[in-house]
C-alpha cells in the first residue's frame, strides 16, 4: 500500500468514526439509563419474600418523635401478607397487603403507618427491621428520614403518638408489579425468600 492509499484509508476511518458518533450520540460511550434499575425520588428499596418495598422513607420532626413510614409495598404472591416494620426503642408498625395487590402508604385513603419513635434525625438514615409474618423471614435495611422542610412531605409529619405502640396500615388498591428489582435486602432468617415499580410513592 503506497502513501496515497494509506492517506485515503485514514480519512475513511475518521469519517466512519464521526458518523458513528453522530448517529449514537452520548449513548455510544455511556450506558443506557433505561437498562439499569434504580430508585427514583428520595426513598430506598428492598425485597423480602413476596414483598417488594419501593421508595420507602420516614417522615418525622425529630429523632425522638413519631415517624410516618411512606412508600409502596407490593405483594406478588397468591396469599395475603402482613409486613412488620420495627424501628428504634421497640417502635413498630404493621402493613397488610392482599394477594396480588399493593399498598401506597402516602395515599389519603391509606391507614397511617406510624413508628412511635423515629430513631434518627431528619436528614440521616434510620435502620429498620422488616419482617414478613407468614414465614417470619426478616431483613434489615436503612431508610432516609425527612421532615417538613420539604414541602411535599409536610402533610405526612405525624401529629400524635400511637396509643398502643403499634399501628396498622391497610391495603388501598389492587394490582401487581410486572417485574422485580435487582436490589434486595439480605434476609437474616426464615424461609427462602408501576409497570416495574422503580418509584411508587406519590409526592
């Protein structure tokens, strides 16, 4: 190959590279966002047996004050399931989810899921234990604590402490997620454990 042929080949290669960049744009060098699972908004996610917890967070005015758990809990099994969320100082709340259904904890029609003590300051993470009662399977994961400084969450700040120390939230609608996420809280015991719910809580 002489010098002129080599020059033409180099020019052709450069032109091909430019055309690829113009066709693919940033996606040619960056991974497609839609191919990755992620939690939108401010909450965290976890899976426990048949339950999928999405965009979970605690709304509270202070570490030693009551906190309301909001987010979405999906049950893709053929049986009714009760989820228990336990926090600091023995505080806990129960959430019932019917088979092939879900509960949106931030809906006005939903019973409030209240922890009598939040256990972490707003702006930090609180560790909670989640348990699926039918199998007694449980896992720990951390959820963000937010307060009324974010206007969207002001309406969820608890105004009183549950009298019995345990509150119960009931299902509000029926549906089932079509796919599960790739981020799972590690179980610490028990049996084996929208569209796709990457973010299910409404603000």
